């Protein structure tokens, strides 16, 4: 068990949330709270940097979907960056690898949008 | 710097001491008699038979009695309440006789207006020079405040005990309610299906948190049976509410249109619409239909984000019935689900499970159990039908110990196994 820490920074492409620790039944509400305080401009991309994610259970997966819903409500998009192998495997089982844009690292997300935008 | 030396006291200081002594004397008792009568506690002296020989004014005041009615006329026990008398006879007097003194005994004395007054009594026997007992001297302390404090403590303790008892009762009631709710999410027992055997198992990770796993098996018509097994994201009462919704939606959808993809699509629509605002609720599930024939069973199933079903074959092999790409149910307004078909021959068993099993952590380094280990385990088990496989897997789950951190549901279906050669039933 490791506690969850979330740090938010604002890139030109949109908010980048760095998620470190366990995302589970106990901690998932913290991600929702962090999301509540976000505001995105239309066309921006919300990036969740998961490089430091140690564990993600089904409550964590639900929180990731909440993030996606929030991004879409605000006419933006979402990408998961640096998804750990185990979480990527679970995303594959539940078919969410087809729903989320999955990128190797957060830089890819922030650079790419600068280039295309 | 101040320091004290062992010099002779200075004459000025001696004068001061004399003045202080004089002031104290003027304030203090006139006599020993005055001290006795007006002391802040009761005094009495009795003969060895308890007859009161002397009593002070303080105690007489507490008792509301005239000295003339007491001295030589009453015994010490006459001053006590009935309970006090009894205690005096059974404990106080024998102890006093034995030890010559007793101290701090709590008794009640009768005061004016038939009130009782709690006191602490200390008695000592006065003896003559040759040791013969002469009389008993007794002090009586007012213990009203102390007794009130003790009563308050006792009341506090009783209140705490009552609160604890109530909390314990509440906890038991809550646990019972949770158990009943949990049971309502699962069939009490699987129905008997002609030509088929079915078995199930449910492992609860935490008795305090309702799990989100569910399964069911029920008839569609005279020839076909529907089954499903699923897992709601999250846990606790919110997940249980979704579990209940999912279970009854799938049952109703199956009766309307038993096509597996259509049943899951209906559930997807219901979950997506129901939880369209705020925190969404999702589940994975495999839904299927079985049709027993002579000598085999046809299976048609579809998966929404759920781990693939496993088929244990009569020949000792095991393979997943892959359903890739099926989507977690309830996320998207339009989701895709993946269907698959299989034929089960006698000795074959179709196993559905939730990921509590495959996501369990095993061994000292807590490695993921995984689907390959599950497949291998199944191949090592004799193909003796659903019940035998569930029994073996129940043992496997138990062997995981605390590495099994999630609820786990198992459902196995297959044609009734042929009698094992050499075994008569």
C-alpha cells in the first residue's frame, strides 16, 4: 500500500495530472476531487501521467473514466501517458484501450498538441 | 544571589515566630472538648456490647437526635439502616473482634426524616493494660460527596457499557443486513438443468464491504438456459446497488431477447443512462445461453470487458474461449461486445470467474497469479465435471491466503459427466 499523491501542472496543451501511488477504492475519491477543481478550454487535452502509478483496481479504473467524462464534457480530450504494464493489461481486458488515447510519456502528449495545434 | 547558612537564627526572626503562634492560638479551639464536640467528623464511644457511652455534637446533628435519647439508651447499630445493621453484624463486628480495629467501612446511618446518609466508619477497640477490651472508639466521616461521586462513576460506566452493548448490537444487525443483501445478489442455489451439471462458489474478501461480483443461471424456455457472471467496478453499497440492477436487467433482457450481445447491449444502455451524471458505475460481464442436446451442450456467449471463459476438456487440455475487444459495460453510449460459441462434450467444463482469481498475488514476492497459471492449474485437474472443478478451485483460492484480496465468483457449467469407469452410482 502506498498513498496517492496527485500534482497538477498546466501545459500549453491543457492540464497534466501526475498520479503517484495506489489508485483504489480508498484513494479514487482523491482523483475525483483533483478533477473537480480542473477547468479546461475546449480543444485542450487532459493528460494523466501514470508513470508513478503502483496499483490500480476497478475503483481506480472508474475514476479514470470519470476523468475522461470530464474532459469530454468540457469539449476536450484525454490521454493516459506512461501506463504501467499491469494497468495496461487490465485496460486491455476491459476494452478501455480502445477508449483512451494511450501515449508512451506525457511529453509526447504536450508536444504533439503543440505541433498539431 | 541568595544562600542559606547554618548560622544562629536572627533575633528579629524569632520575634516574628512568637507573634504567629499567638495569632494561631486565638483562632484555634478553646479546648480539647470543643475540638471533640465540633469536629468535622462524628465521634462515638461504645461499650463492648455496642451501647453508646459518648457521642459528639456533630454526629448528633447528623442523626437529628438529642444526646439524652442516645447515650446509655441506644446501641451503635440502632443508628444504622437495615442494610447497614446487617453488614455490621456479618462483617464489621466480626472483623473488629478479630483484629481490634477496622477502617474506612462504608455504611449508611439513619438521619432525620428517614433519610439515609452514607458514611465511612473506622473503629478501634481500647484495651486495658492487660489487654482486656474496654470500649470501642469510632469515627464517622460524611461520605455523601464521595458516594455521589462513586454513583456518578458507576452511572458513567453503566452508560458506557450500554453504549458499547448498543454499538455491538448495531454492528451485528448491520452485518446481518449486509449478509442478506449480499445473498440477494446471488441465487440461493443453482437450478437443476436436465443433462447438465452446474456449480458455483463465492468468496467474500471483506464481510464489511458488499462485493460487486454476481452470477446467475435460469431457464429461458423448455430447452435453453441463460447464465451470466459479472463484476461491478468498486465495492461497498454503491457497487451492490449496481450489482442488483445488473442482475435483474440481464434477467429481464434475456427473456425479451436472449442473444448474448443484445442482452449485454441492453445492460450497457441501462447502466449508461442510469449513471449518466456524476460518478459512473460500470461492470464487466459474460452473458451466455446453453442448450443441452443428446450427448453435448451448445454454448453461445458474449463478453463485455470480462476475462475470457476457460474450457476444461475431457482429454485433459484447457483453453480460453477468447472474447477480445468486448467493452466495459456502461462507459460508452454505444459499446461493442464480442460473442463466441463452443460445444461442450461430456467431461468438458466451461468455467466463468471474476478477476479476484487471476489478479490474486501468490508466493513470497506476491506475483500475479494470472490467466496462464489458471489454465495450467485446470489442465492438472482430472476432468470430472463442474462440481469437481469448483471444488478444486475453492481449494486453490484458500491456498492464496491474504494474496486473494478481492471478491471472487466462480460458475462452472457442463454436460453431466459420464460415470467414471469402475464407479457405480
